[in-house]
């Protein structure tokens, strides 16, 4: 017991030194290699009664749930044939010691912005014309809610994976538009319309993100929450899971990262993406 208390004290009082002891041996406190990702699990259809698509994702201890609701609404001015995708993220107080009740935290806003940029940004090739019901009259509005259950690190990656999994396969009910009054009615006698994330894009892509960081002098993949606070630099790689092409790269932190290090991150992310794609099939 005394030895365990000593280890716990070492971890709390000198966290960087604690991690460096492991990193020097090319291993991390949880037993992973430096560029090894945590195990990922995807469960789809977990909210079948209230959504058209949903998913629960676990990456290590990080857990995120995403659900998609569909409503009929008028098209936006200037875009008569374009549907809408509204993305919202929530970090409830129970998901992390740093999360607090009240107004959305900076972390919530950053996560929401990340999801919007990836799912709706120019690089994603989004094409929401597939959500049109009747041009100038009615379109489908998809509400994508991403709720963080446990923020144990690399949250951007798990949240995007949950969002993509919820959108990976869903159905919209068949509807008819009354020509007289423009009202939209569900046609129970017709088959529902199968949709997937590819139908919301000009060119089918499967955006996935991967986080890397510089801890001391060591490059690591998929940092945990305890590792993230010690990073001197952080880089996020967004790839198309189908082609492996890079869609976006974002680096934060003051420490420099060489082009070779970025290229290494991309190569490792491509291998990880290839392993994740079957979970979304």
C-alpha cells in the first residue's frame, strides 16, 4: 500500500517527471506504445426510438454519444434546394472534473466549432441538396447532437467518430407535399429513404480526426486527459477514411514540430483510419 501511495504522490506532484520515466522506455503509463491508439468500439442504433440515427463510441475511457433528429422546415433564403445540418455539442458536468454547469464552456465551443468545420466546412465537400423535399417549399433539417459522457482525452477524435457513426446510415420517412397549401405529410405507404454520410457530400468522404502531441521530447498518439495537460504541442489530423487523403491539419502549442514529425503523424493516422472504417460499415 505504501508503494502505491508513493507512486500516486509521484504522479500528482511531478506529473511530467512521472510520464518521462515511462516515455524514456518507449512506453506510456497505460501500457501503450508512443504512437499506439486506444481500443475503439462503435455501437449504432442506441437511440432508435427518438432519432433517425445514433451511435455510442468508446475510445479507451473516452465515451461520446451522438444522435440525429430530422424535422421538416422551410429552406434558407437564397438556398431553395438545400437542406440543413445543425451540429451541437454538450459537455455535461459529469463528463470531466473540469466541466461545470451553466453556460457552455470554452471547451464546448471549441468542440462544436471543430465538428462544424469538419462536417460542414469547404474541405468536406458537403452537399445538402440531398435533403431537399420540394425546392423553395420544404427541406429536411438534421439536428446532430453530440453528448460527451466521459472526457478522458482526445475528445475531438471520439466526438467526430460518434457524429460520423450516427450519420453513417439512417432513414428519412417518405413524405408528400400538398400542392394546394404546401403542407408536408408522411406517406406511411411508401418506403423510407435510406441515407448515409456519403449522400450529404459532392464526393463521398468519411472524415475522421486523429490527435497527436509532443510530451517532453516524445511524439505520442491519442493522448489521454492526464497527458494532454502536459503537451507542449498538439496536432490534429483530419483524414478521409476512404482515400486516406488529408482534409485538414491543425497545430497548437508553442513547441515546434518538424515536417518529418507531421508526416509521421499522417502516416500513423492513415493506418488508424483503415482500422476504423470497418467499424462504420
